[in-house]
């Protein structure tokens, strides 16, 4: 039986999502799961016709979960404030998106 983990707490803002994302990344890395970046795209392709749209939220750092979301998505929305360092970060994100779609 494969392990199933739940991250829970009665209070928001304690790091559940961050912990879950980091755990998933760590587990995938330890198991070296073949095709891991496509693990989200494949199931989504089977249910797309049931929904008008699907929204995927990612962590604020680039991880396996972020890569999976970018592969599964048709479009990416990258909110930024008009500040120099944020535009530098935006260029990095655009580069990663390009790498994923080219590769």
C-alpha cells in the first residue's frame, strides 16, 4: 500500500500548504518517480471536459509541484508589482516556462 499523507491544522497560516508541497517534492525526489512532472497533467486531461476552467495554485518557489502545474496548464498568470526586483523574478519565471514548453 502506498502511503497517503494529510497535512491538517485547525488554524490557517501555519504552513500546511508549504509543508505539503515540500514533502511531495522530497518524496518524489527520493523515489525518483518516472514521469513525475506529468503526474498532474495526465489526470487533469481526463476530467477537463467536466469543468469550465481549472485553476492551479502553486508555492512561491519553483519546485516539482510548480513544474507539474506549468506542464498541466494552458496559460500562466504571474502576478507581480511594478518593481525592479520583481521584474527580474518575472524574467526567471518566463525562462522556466519556456524551458518546460520547449523540453
